């Protein structure tokens, strides 16, 4: 059975349990992982991130069930553990990261900039004991000189993007390192939808960076929303 047919079958079966007779589900190549749906009485349609295409049938069945709980009972049923296990596995990152990078059109897809190599930042942070090596991490410059989102991390895909505004000798190296450190902290903390992204714990970790105050002052000058 094809992945599409299997998806459709799993969602139809789960739908039946909840009184939905017309159910459609299809894989969609969203850039970010997401699931969208529309529904009315007895009818529901789902667009499921195609990053789940290779997931076991059990994962898809669990997902379908949790989504029907969500739409019928209005409560946020947690995604099944089997799905979390699959999505945080090395196999998942190895298979899906290249797809994600291909879909990220604002990435140069390289850590080598005109003036700076992001891997040098990572090495400096490692040497200082600020971060640990993560072989699965992919780090790249952005093509555009983003001023609003100066750094970005997909924890799921283990991809970090750094604005090319820092690929500039005028910006001190430690400011770049601080931004890289910030994004690598997100990676280290992992997927945790229940705790705020930039909560007090995160801020405390950030302040372990030796020159965080100076770096912050710089960022307030360069970045629009810092
Ligand atoms: Zn952040």
C-alpha cells in the first residue's frame, strides 16, 4: 500500500470512531512541520506534513486518533509518544534535514560566508565549553541580510540559520558567537512545547555567555526586534 493510501485509511478509520464518515487526508510538502485541517459536521479534511511520510503505520494511526480527539473534544490531546520518538530519532534528522534545507530558500546552505565561517564560531563556543558538539546540526548563513529574525533554529530538523548581517568584519566576532550560542541553546534544550521559548530559564542560560551584555547592546543597535 502506498504511503498516501495508508494515510487515508488510518484517518478514515480514526474518523469513523468519532462519527466522521467523510474523511480525506493527504501528505503536503510544507516547509515547516505542520498539520492543517478543515471540518464540518461529519466531514474532515487533513493536510499532513510529508515529513511523516516514512513513519510507521502505528505512528500515523496514533496521530489520526489524537487529531480527532482534538477536533471533537476541543482539548489538546498530546501527540503520540511513538510519533515523538520517530521525530526525534537520528534517522528522522538524517532523512528529513536535507529536504528541509532544500525547501529553505533563504539559506546559502553553507556555513562559509564572504568573511566568516560559522563553524569557527561553533568551534570557539565548544572550546570555551559553552556548547557541546552536535554532529547532526546543520548551520548556514541566510542569503538576505535579515534584520528582524537575525537567527533561527529548527529544533526538529537541527538546522540553524544566521543572518548574513553578521558576515561582516565591522561586527565583532563575539556578537556573532552570541547569536550562534543563542540558537544552539534552542537545539540543546530540544523540543518542549510546554515551556516558553525565551523564558527565564533560557535567559539564565544565555547569560552564561561571558560578554552577553555587550553583545546584547550590539544587537539592539543592529537587529530590529531585539
Ligand atoms: Zn531564540
